[in-house]
C-alpha cells in the first residue's frame, strides 16, 4: 500500500505575508489595543479579559516562530514584526499596570529596568545588523522573556486574582497573594534582564572593538 504524504505548508510560501506564522504575529500586535480597552473597564471582568488576551497573545509568540521554522515560512516581515510585537505587548502592559499603581513604589524600578533593556538591546541589534553581525538569542534570554510574561500575567489579574483569596495578606503588606507573586516575579525577571542585557552589550562591544582595530 502506497502511503500518501501528509499535507503541510511548503517553503514556496515563505515570502507570503499572510502565512499562518505571520498572521499570528499580526494578531499579537492587534492584541495590544484590545488589552488597553479591556483593562480600562476598571473592574474584575476587565482584569480577567485583559489577562485572557495577554495569555493568548503570549502563546502566539512561541507558535509563530516554531511554525515558521517547521514549515520553512520565515519571512522578512515576520523577522521585523516579531520583536516589535513582543516589545509592544510588554511595554503597553507595564504602562497600564503603572497607571493604576499595580506596579508602584520601588517596583517601578524593576519595570524601568525591563523597558530600558528592551529599548537598548533593540538599538544595539539594529546597529549590529548594519555591520552584518548577528547576536543569537540565548537560552537565558528566552527564560527572561517567559518570566516577564508570567509576571505580567499575575499582575494583570492583580486585584481580581487577590479577590479569590481574600484572607491571604502577605506579611500584613496589604498585598494579595496574586499581586505579591506578580511583583516578586517582576523583580526576578528584572535581575535576569540586567544580566542578559550585559551579555548582549558585551558581545556588541567586542564586535565594535574588532571593527575599529
């Protein structure tokens, strides 16, 4: 019996801007205004809706790259928009959380570290691209991204999540368990962010010095 090969997308569609991996990236960008609208409902329902959209968008961050590689559908527009979508999602969510003091006080420093690193590394990557130097994403950098997403997810749930556990006030701080976990993970991701940012800049400076010598 002759086996029929499984149907799957082929590489001749890699230049198509409407491949599934690219559509997932577009969806992640469109999720940003949706998160803003639902977050400003200013009630528990708004929090849960924002979280649901954020989680769905974060999941597409894995699948768009995975499918593009598996189906050989990498494209220039995908490589350009993928990091932009990630940074829009993270930066917008952090600003929303700062706007209503979910992230406040000393925790603002963690948010600033994350945003500063994202902007700086983007500039460094753009500069190195002009030199035709590629800086690969390390395993630790991927863990950093995962930590950021999980931390932001907990913080988006925030007060709505805390209301599910009303008797859990961490150390009398006035913080519910969900908000506390979110802020703790935010600080951990900020520390990992500092280290990975240093790693990128060290690699970038090494290339710059070799160019000048």
